[in-house]
C-alpha cells in the first residue's frame, strides 16, 4: 500500500473516531496557551493542567509573569519536567513579549525567537491558537507515524515533511490532535500489541510488528 493510500485510510478512521478535537491543555487566550505548550515538553498534559491554575492565578499575562522572580516561578511549576530551565524561559519570554508591544504575533520567526519556544511549540500555537495551518510534530506523533510507515523515522523534521506530503493541508490542524488522542488511547510507547491496534495492525509492516513483540 502506498503511503498516500495508507494516510487516506488512516485519516478516515481518525475522523470517525475523533470528529471533535478539544485542545488538551487548559488555557484562556494565546499567551496562556503558549505557556502551557511550553511547559508540556517532557511532561504530560495532565500534569501541566494541574500546575497552570496556580501559575495563571498570579501571572496570566506577560507583564505579571515578568514581575515574578525566577525562583517563584520555579516553585510553582516544580512538578513539571525541566522546571528550572522552564522557569528561566518563562521570565525571559515574558520580557521579550513586552519588548514587542506586549503582543504575540502569528509569525513563525517571532514565535521561535522566544525563549523556550521551539518549532513544535510554535506550531501548536499557530494551529490551535491562531488557526493557521501547521502540523506540529512531537515525539508521540513521530513514534506513531514511524510505526505506521508514513515516515522513515529519522527525526521529527523529516516526519513533519513526510506527513505534510501525505495528508491534505486542510486536515493538518486536526490530524495533529487526532493522532495524539489515538496514541493515548490505543498506541502506547511500551508493551503495545501492534497486531491488536486499530491502525498498527494493518499499517505497520510485519517486520515492525515482529520487532515490537520482542
């Protein structure tokens, strides 16, 4: 089966399974979405949603965040992964936004210039915050796309390129979320029986299914 044919079949299944795709990170505007996505690196969305209410209670905008000491931010977000680094980045990011009239722009170069904001984080904000077309690739999407044979799995940059080729552009924003939800419910990283998975069972190669049984 060609990659394009496989992607079409996967897309139909994902649309049936996840016709609605709520954003899993709690937020109220672009800034709080940006902060939540940045905090989610190497941390579950569930944990981020447990931490951000206390953070946003005292700093839900760049100006308030910029006035906090790094140690204060670190204490509030201490339960998320890489908290010390993220605390420094949150403070710096807030100052950078204030230097740009306190606004966050739907511009790739601007977003990726912010402290702690990589291409994936910028992509999520562009897609889910601004409604711009993007296909953010995190490690989970990279893992599933590799299992399904939609990419060779070399790196997330190559995965983004490959997925954009096989999925129609007007589906990218929802595919990103659909694949995340599918992975959580049906396709864990470890101890996964590919032969019983609604997608891996037919999309993965026999070699891949055999390898993951070891």
